[in-house]
C-alpha cells in the first residue's frame, strides 16, 4: 500500500543540489604531506644533533677505545722537568740579530774578612798555685811540695814557672802554653832549668770548684820508665 503523495507546494522554491568540489580533498592531502615532511626534517635534525654531541663528548674525555685521539699524540709541553732546563747562558755583547739585549752586570764577590783570634791562657788560671804531690814510679813513691806560677801568655809562649821542693833536690823550671781545652783546662810544656829532675815533661791543669786545680804530670825518665806525678793545688796568690 503506497502513501498518497502530497501535492507540491505552489509557493516553495526549487532546491538546488550542492556541488561537491575536489579542491577540499586536495588541500587536506597537501597539509598532511607538509606535516609528514616537517616531522621527517625534525627527526633528521635531532639525530644530527645527538651525533655531534657524542663526538664532542668523546673528544673531551680522551682517546677512544679504538686508538688515541690526535690531541693525545702531541707531546705535553705544559710541564718541563727542572733537570732538563739548560742553565741560561749570558747574552753576547749586542745581543742576537733583531734584538736589543744588554748583558746583566756582574756582581762582585763579597769580600771575605779573616778574623784571627789569639788563644791565650784563660784568666782563671793566672796566679800562684801550691800543694803536695805524690810521685809514683816503678821503685818508690815520693811526696813533695809543688808550686806553679802562671801569667798571661799566648800559645807556644812562656806563661810561668814551676818549682819542685824535694828532700834531696830542688828543681826549677819554666812552663809554656801548649794547648787550651776550653776555659777549664790547659796543657803546659815543662822545661827544667836546674835540679836533679827530668828535663822535659807535660803538665795538665784542670780547674775545680773552690779555687783549686788538679795537677797531672807525665814524662819518660832517663831509664825509659814512665814517671807520673799527681797533686791537688790551691790558689795562694
């Protein structure tokens, strides 16, 4: 059963069909193509940037695994060992060609002053010393009085006298300064001038507290035996 068709509207305008153009579809395809091309370019640029960054980082970190970088092959001249630096030579008069070099003035050597100090008898030993000595040799022991008088004098000079008052003989002699051991010891060379005593001997005087000295005498007698005399002397003048 068909529906009855309504009568046409006598006042209605005829409707025209909307034409369909192909320009819209072409424009959309072009936009899509441009977007794809732009994405491809951006991707390529990003890949190139990543590759360049990796090369810069590898050069900064040193030689690669496969071999040394060109920078590492060059010798390092930033630090030169001190032993390899040759001593600077004085500039020749007038300098080299193209330079105005003036040789540095030489510094005269400092004048050396030699100070000569005369060592003499220390003041603490000056005066008259007296005491009793004990002489020991191979055959007997003797006791007698010893007197030593000392005055100021230099090394190898006569500085006083010595006297041995023995029972059978008095011996007189002179003493010269042989050595000085600081301020508390001197060594004297004895030379007997008269009396029945060995002509030459050595006397060592050592200062002790209380204005006293230790007297020690050593010599070789005429028969070849050693003679030793020891005494404690006090200052008497």
